[in-house]
C-alpha cells in the first residue's frame, strides 16, 4: 500500500511538472505572438502615415467617401 502511495505521489509530481512546463510554453508562444502583432501593427501604421503624407488630398477624399458611404448604410432613412 505504501508503494502504491509513493507511485501515485511520484505520478502527481510528474504530471504537475509537465503541466507547468506546458503552461510556460503557452505563455512564451503568447508573448511571441504579441510581439509579432505589435511589430506588424507598427509597420502598418508607418506605412499608412507615409501614404497620407505623400498623398494628403487623396487620403482626405478616401476618408470622406468612406465616412459618407458608411453613414448612408447606417442611416435609417431610405
């Protein structure tokens, strides 16, 4: 009976250690994904900023047109 308790205790300890290791792997993957998304967002933002600086009139017209279309789609008057 003592041998069985010792084996179960060892098994519980092993499972706990494995779960902690897997949990840390998930945390590491989440941090890597966060950093990747942050980098991609920064690159996209810089690209948009550059486009707006190079073509201010076009950017303003696109923003106005998009807002107008969305406003028409969301209005209750038809």
